[in-house]
């Protein structure tokens, strides 16, 4: 991102995916959030850049309506009371021209914890519509229990149905604002 244009960039929701995976019994469940908005403000000194994202938790989609409704319930996100999840940067560290660690506050259900996103800058360039875009991929692993999301079903032995570790994956394109 050292060669990224300084300015304000807005996430393109049709070319951005905010997804996750979690262990479920002997496999993994994957899902994504369909509705979100986000802004990246890049500075001349890239480590002074900021990211702000808000996700509509009711837009969760794992491909199974019953599971999605359960995830919206009080057992998990409680979207009636806590409709959004937010992320806001507190620091940016540059490891190379393309690799960064973006530290920020992740808020879910009124609980805010710091997380580190490993970010790969994929490039900047013109799009076919006369705009300028950047692409990034980011990931982190968090413990859902840190945000008070601890619903589970015991299984035989000392096993449980749903894992604690959530892998967050973000593939994003953002458009430079005029």
C-alpha cells in the first residue's frame, strides 16, 4: 500500500465479501454478511491510514435459513438489540510493500475487543467506469466467546457442536471518491 493514492475509498459491496468459517461437529460452516458499508482513508504515510466498517448482522447468510435465523437470535448475535457489528482502526503496521497488520476495535453486542487483521494489498488501478479501485484481502482468527457469543450443544465425550474459533475473511474492492 506504499504506492496507494492518498484519499477516501468506499467499499464496493458488489465486489466485496465479508465472510467467516467456524468448526461444526466434524466439518466447517461458512457464511457471509450481505449488507455492510465501509470507508478506507489512506494517508501519505500509510501507517496513518484508517478503516471503518459497519456490518448489518441480520444480513448473515450461511445458505440455511433456519441456521441464519438462529444466528440472528439471542443465542448468538441478538440482532433485535444489537443490529450491527463495527470495526475501526487503531493502528496500521507495514511489513512489506503488500503486507500489513491493521489493528482495530471490533464491536459485537456492545463488547469491544482489539483484533489484528493480516492484510494483503492486491493493487490499485483504473476500472472500466472511469474510477480508481484498490483491492485487499484480510483475515483474522477470533474467539467468539470474547464477545459473549458462547451458545453451544454438548456432544458425546467432552466435545461440543460449535467451535470457539472464528476465521474472518475479507476480500474487498474500494473505489476512490472524487
